[in-house]
């Protein structure tokens, strides 16, 4: 029995570490697979948000550019620009742009239609009483006046904030540029479209303070000020974790309601390619992480059961096919060495190396019987 215990302990001493190492490797592969699946799912959702942002920005740019060009080429607008600034001029510009302004406002919630000449505002459809003020020099307007070609850009407007604008030249009869027509859509409506099209997404837009008007509206974080926030949760998280405001940031955030979001940042630039601010996008990955945790936990439990069953079956096999025959053979050889049970044949129960030992033990038994027989005769 002592020998059997020794063999069993020896077997377990080598078997258990081998099984554990194998289990760790398999579980590591499972965990890596789960991580890659989660990462792929997150990337797909974030890519959808990123693509939606760029596609909608392009759609907005195309629309405002077309609307601005149509206004700039409108004969009524061109004739109004040819007259001196007056109430009748503003009335004519309003009549030509009112229907477009109302249509854009109904579709997007807000819009800007403005006519500018000599760096002064002639008329604003969104603010009819605001006219005559000097505008801050902008590279997109300077480019249109210089080249006579319309442009679309992202920029920060004084009255409505970050917007997509289309700027088109109003030409005189001799082809010279006498002013510009501008149509703008506040970017907030674009974010609203993204939130609607991709449920579970969150957006916060921050503009650099040095690019904002005086007395900025919104909470200030470092050198940035919130210009648009889809929910107070994402604003509070960014306020408490300002490190998020990096152009290459991407990571998992846990909001105060216990939900997990994958956040990433897109830099916002203007027509002059200078940075204006940052858009922080987030997608709710709570369910993804929960499903992954459940799947991984189930995989771990199933793997543990499989390894346990394999281990028990292997232990049973080794004990039945290796240890038991070896221990029995050892007992017979011990008895033969003491001259006991010599008349009882050693049975060959195995066909492997143990069977060869059993055959050799049987030959040894017969040899000893023959030798004892000869000695008795003598």
C-alpha cells in the first residue's frame, strides 16, 4: 500500500502542475478572445459615430454652400447689393432670404443667413435688427473675396457658436466681388442627428477659450469652454477628468449612474486649419461589457469543469491501467522473492510494457520452480 501511495503522489505531483499550466494557457486564450471581441465591437460603434460625424459634416457643408451660392446669384440679392445700405436694401435682402431661413430653421432648429459687404453686416435673417456692425476678419471670407469662388468651412461664429458655413461671392455686373452671402448651420443640430441615429451615444463639444467671444456661455474646463453637451453626465465626467481633453484620447469612462462609456476625441479645426476645440464622443458599452463578463465567466466555469473531468478520467485511467497492474506485479515479485505463491501463475493482464514485465515475472516464477524441483531431486 505504501508503494501505491508513493506512485499516486508522484503522479499527482507531475499531473496537477501540468493541468494547471494547460488551464491557464487555455483560459488566457479565452480571455484574449473575449477582449478582442469587445474591442472589435467598440471600434465598430465608435467608427460608426466618427463616420456619421464626417458624413453629416460633408452633407451640411454641401447644403449651406449650395444655399449660399443660390442666394449670391439671386438677381434680387445682386441688385440690392448694388444700392447704398438703407432700410429698403435690408427689406429687399430679407424678402429674398426669408423663405430659405424659415426652411432651414424648421429643418435644423436654427440657422444663420447673413449678407456682408466691406466687412460690415448688411442684413441678418436670424437677427434682422442686428446690422451695420463690423465683422471680425475671417480667412474664409477673405478667400472668397480674393478668388471669387464659394467655400464651405467649419468655424466659430459670434452669435451662434461653432457652425458649418457656406460663403459665396455676390458679383457685380462687371464680375467683381461686391459682397458675400453666408448661410450657416449650428453644429449642435448635427450632433443631435448623431444622437438620434446612434442610440447610446453621448457628445460634448468644447471650444478653446481664446477662440470664444467675451464672457463665454458654458462651463469652463482648463483652456476650454463647453459649447454643446448632450447630457450632464458627460460634462461632469470631463470636468472631473480633464485629461480626457487630448486629441488622441480613447478610453473607458464610468459615469455617476454606473454606466460605462467608451470615449474618444476628435479635434475641431476651422477653415484656416487652426484648432478650434475638441468634440468628445462616447458610446455606451455597459451591455457589451456585461455580456462579455458573463460569457467569460461561463467560459471559465465550463473550462474548469472540463479540466476537472479530464483530470479525474486521466487519474482513473492511470490508476486502473498503470498503477494497479504495477502495484500487483510488485506484490507478486516480492512474494516470489520470498518463495511464496510460487504455484500461482502470474497472469498477463496488459499488452503493453507492463505486460512484458508480467511475462518476465512468469518466466522467473517458472525458472525458480524448476530450480527448486532439481534441488529436491538432488
